[in-house]
C-alpha cells in the first residue's frame, strides 16, 4: 500500500471535512463520523481527521500513480470550502507502511 499524508493547519477543519464528504457523496462512497471523513476513489482512499488545530489527511492506494494526483484534487476541494483562509498549506509526505 502506498500512503501519502499531510497535516493542514486550520481551526475549521471539521467543518471542511464534513462539507467535502457531503460534496463528494453524490459521486463517490463517503462516510463521516464527527470530524472524521473517508472518501473512496477508484484505486485509492482518503481519510481526513480534523481537530481544533488542523486536518490530518492520508491518501492510500495500491499504486503511487493513483494516489499522487489525488493530493491536488483533495487540496483544491478543501481550499474551495476554506476560501476565507485559502490557500492552506499542504506538505505532503510519503508514509512507509508495512503491508
């Protein structure tokens, strides 16, 4: 499994996670529990967990080629909902996982 992650500073993360999951629920499988949302894309899955300071985002999939483009997709969509704060700062890092 290939996983890329970022922690994005914002005091409104829970609101953005809920908005984004609702937005994508029309086209993709999504779940939301409190301030944690999951979006299942073809070939990858994004998990976003917000607290009072930031959103922790991880995107995982079988291949890096499917995962990496989603960093831009997720960031652009969050920035749309965070237009008063945008652009937010996303520092993506590949995470080593034991599969």
